[in-house]
C-alpha cells in the first residue's frame, strides 16, 4: 500500500510501508532568479548540453573555486539494478 501526502508547497511525496526511503542525493531548495538571468543560464546550459539546474551547479562550483573555496564531490548514487544476493536468481 502506498500513501501519498501533499503539502501546499511541494510535489507529492510517496512513502511505502515497511520500506525506509533513502536520503535524497541533493539538497532541494527554491531559488528566485531574475528572468533575464535564468534565460542566460538556459542558453549556456543548452550550449553545454546540460539542464539549467546542472548549469547553476557548475557555475556555483566555478565561482567557489575562483574564491579558493574547496568543495568536495559527493558520491554519486549507483544506477541500475542492484546485484543479486548470493543464492537468489
């Protein structure tokens, strides 16, 4: 059975009984941008074959590096089906 809860400020969140949800891999937060700035980010992102979100992340990392701030790279989640446990098919 799946329960869906909805708040006024977010998209639906799904919880499954007896299954713990893993932590999100990235921190989500609202960001208000000037429309002209967002349009410029979209243009640059399209030229680099990235999403606007990925382009914002790249720009932030570049700006922090320019200031001498070291930012570690988080472990990326493994994609695909997890390997079968021994004895299972």
